[in-house]
C-alpha cells in the first residue's frame, strides 16, 4: 500500500489495482460551496483498505484497517509496506532507529473508548498508528503531510 502513495489515478499501477480488484473510484466535490477541494475515494472492503486521492488525482492517504471495522475487513499486514507497530513505545523506538520525527497522544476518551495515536514523519510522508484500548486498530499512510 505504501508504494501507491503519490501515484496518479491513471498510472499503470493504479489501473492494475482497480481492474484486478474490480474497484470503483468515487468522486466527491464541494457541493456546499465551502471551498473544500475535490477528492476521490477508493475502498476495497474485503482487502481492508481505503485510499483518498486529492483534486489532482494523486494518492495522498491510505487507511489500513488492522481489525475489521464498519464493514471493512482486516488488511493483510504483508501488503501494507510498513511495519505494524503494536504500541506507542514501539513506534517511538522505531522513530529513533529511523531518525524521523515522532509525535503521540495517549488516553483520549471518546464515546466511552480510550484512543491513542503515534505518528512517524519523514519529510512529506507520515505513518500514523491508531490504538483503541492499547490495541493497534488502524495504520494510516500519508503523503503531502504538512501539519505543524
């Protein structure tokens, strides 16, 4: 999945993915006139991932579901292209080893759930690990990342 970051929708790799898995591209536009950019979404519920493409049709975000959620199956870790790190401490240690920026937030109470996250940032790319009750639940791969 990591190799798809930055790919154009009409690239050979993306066309192959779409055709092999019979996937649809869903176009979302700013129908409320709020100035939001257009985006494209590709979901493979059986394979456990969703992709977001920006207005220029480049893959910018890939959501990889570690456990089944909302009708989306768990992804096979072998196809993700980044390590599954099962604790914030593991993410932090990996960040030190890879000499990249690490950030995290623990103990977020939300609707009776305890959520935490940790992120590794490599220039314009980032790996975001989301935990629920200390268990890894989602890995999000991002390109074009520019948050403070």
